[in-house]
């Protein structure tokens, strides 16, 4: 992606979508903020592991 502004827009859009998903999950299931944070951490860890397997590199 050559245009850094496009990347920022995509990241901002993804952030808003994830935020809305989390808010809807909380409204639908009454889960706590800490449970949402735990879920997001699990998703991030899983994503990083798959990314590391594909590329041989991690984000850390």
C-alpha cells in the first residue's frame, strides 16, 4: 500500500469495527470490560502466532 493515508484510514476503520463488535458483545451478553480485554488478547496472540508461522517473524 503506497499511500500512508489509506493505511491510516483502514486502521481507523478496523478499530471502529472492532470497537463496535465489542460494544455489541457487551450489550448482548453482559460481559465485563476485563472479559472483553481477555478475549482481544487471545485473538491478538492467535493472530501473531499464525503470522509468525507464515513469515517466520513476529511483531515483538
